C-alpha cells in the first residue's frame, strides 16, 4: 500500500494500454497521467526544482517562474504548493481553461499573454515577459524548461528505464516533441542500451521544432515555434508530422472505447499508427508515450463548437469507419504477442528563436 506525504512521491510507472483492438496495430501506450499533477511533466518539474535546490538557486524568498502551455505549469504548481514556494506561470490564450483553474486552485499565479511577439509567436512573447520580469526582481527564479538539462535527465533516469524494464526487446519507441526533454532523455538512454531501438519523434504540423514552415497550432502540448535548444537530431531516427485534425480523430476514437486522453497523446498515437501501417509490424515491439489524460481538453478537442469553428463540421466524419493511416490492420497477432502481454502485466507561429539565458536564474 503506497503511503506518501508529498504529491510528487507518487507516479504510476507501469500502466500500458494495448491499442491493437482499437487501431488494428500492436502498440503499447505508456500512461503518464496518473499522478497528482496529471501528466509526465511532474518528472521534469521535480528534477528541475530539486536540482535548483541542491545548487542553492532556490531560497525561502524565491518566486518560481516558468513559461508553460499548461502541463508543466500544473506540475510546478503542485510542487510549489507542497514545498511552500510561490509560483508564477506565464502562459497564453491557448492554455485550456481547466488547466489555468487547476494552477490557481493550487495557489499559483497565472499570467496570460494575449499577443504574439513579432517573429517568435506566443512562445517568444512569453519568454520576453519572463526575462523582463526576472530583470525587475532578483527573487524570481526561472527554471527554463527549454534549456535546463534536468528536463531531459528526468526521463533518462526514470521514464526510459521504466520502459526498458517492461520491454527488454523493445524495437520502436514513439515520442512526442515539445521542449524535447522527454525525447532526448529517452533517446540518450536507449542509444546506450544493449540493443538498438528505433526512435521516432512526433511533431505537429505547423511546428518548426525540426524545421519547416510555421503554421497555426491550436492544441497545446506538442510543437514549438522555434527549434528546441535541448534537441539533438542525431539521436532521432525519423520525424513524423501530424495534422491537428488527425490528432483530434485519434483522441475521439480512443474516447469511444473509454480511454479519454489529451491532445499530445492523440498526436503520438495518430503518427505511430501511420508509421506501423507502412511497416511490417508483426514482429515489432512498439511503445508510445501518453503524456496526460483528457479531462483538461473537454472545452477544446472534446467540445463540438470548438472543433467545428476551427476545423470544420466534417472533422470527425472521416473516422466513422477505419480509414486513413490506420487502415492496413493485420488480422493475425504477431508471433511474440503472448510474451509481450506478460511483460506489460509483469509481477504555433513564427520561426525566430527567443533569447534564452543559460543560467536558470534571471
């Protein structure tokens, strides 16, 4: 029986959803939303805060400040409330209402950036606000999830070993890309592992994390309006860009089977299923990460008016029957299917880079 005294001491590490019966391809989805912050960001937040404490950057008078589209803000709010720090989250108008309300309920302050920086989009405007704020008051400590190595180290130390322990014959790992912390931590770990693992990065169309043309992005979580400073593409085998309409269709398909996941999960699942449909997956052990659950998206990707206004009334119609990238389903289970089941059950806009500081204090 787990008994904890602080919220970041609990995280469900070994829960996987078998997606074969829903999408027709063998894929194990690692669920990271079962903790008190509700997302995988609790790992990075804990690592960054505890590193800052060890380095003497945080004092009782410090005010944590971070730019976040949502989940990291909630994770830092959870930790700040537990440790007695003040926390200010700088976000923008795309942040879900429920996410903002959770942060405020935990005692954090939320500042919403309404406009966009000329070339850096919402992210550029958020970063500029944080830098100006820090310059005005030395009590502010900016953890800078975009440049902080503790971001990826959290997943090198925790997430990747959790997967390796359950899947010692892992072949393919699908990872969404935002700050690239999860991607780089897991990719670095498996690069050093005893057998090769193919690392597939999932990004949103309109994101410029891996280059390309910037475009409208309305679903928070994955994608960047700049190249992530933490990203090292030499660790990535392939990049798949997913349209937001396909993200939405994947989320709704999961929800119709009782699994309510967030937008980032929809992007990862849609891209992974497209990749598996193009490859012979009968002998592959494939895992994907679901960063959060879907309750925080009820007023966006699960809200009819929001969907129709942004993506048109037909956005969900193409998923009424199996189609698109998921159509090539293999009816026969792979040869190693039973053994793998045993393992799981075991005992937004613009391209200019905002100016970051290398230090975590402002």
